């Protein structure tokens, strides 16, 4: 695999950071479609045609939370949820590039130092 220069990594990260400026509304969680029966005895749901609803599910402090999503908001909430997934992936990629920049910086700095300059005491002080 070819090494990428620090300049190229920083340029790629900057391009991704600019994408954060185009953030749309977002919401965390997973959408779940639920089919259930109601309490009305003569309802169609008791003959097999169950009622459909959508819930936005997520964890909060280790506990599952579900929010009812009204039918007329379902498509919009799906878009918000997709935007959250896009942002999460974008942030992960930016973080990975930042880590590569740190490693590249350290590698470049070490390659310019003489071996005797690399000896470091605890606390980051050079040996005399």
C-alpha cells in the first residue's frame, strides 16, 4: 500500500470537514415496524390484518427507549435517521484521518532526529 503524505491526509480531512457544514436534521436510533392487534373484538386485526406502526428505538443509559413515529412523519424520520448514519460514518472517517496525521507527524519527526535524540525519560524529558 502506498503511503499518503501528511499534506494529502490533511487535504482529505479538510474536504470531509467541509461536508459537516452541510448537515441536515438527524436523529439517532433504529426504525422498527410493528404489527399488532388492538383491543376491539370485531376489528380486522383479529382476522389477520394487523395494525402497522413505526417506532424509533434507541438506548438511553443502558435502557431501550421507543418513540412512536406518526405515519405522516415516517418518511421524514427515515431521512433524519439516514442523515445520522451518514454523519456517524463521516465522523469516523475524519477521526481515522486525524489518527493517521498524528502517526505520520510522529514518524516524520522521528526520522529527522538522530538516534541519540530519541532516548526519552519518563515525563517526556530528553536524557542529557
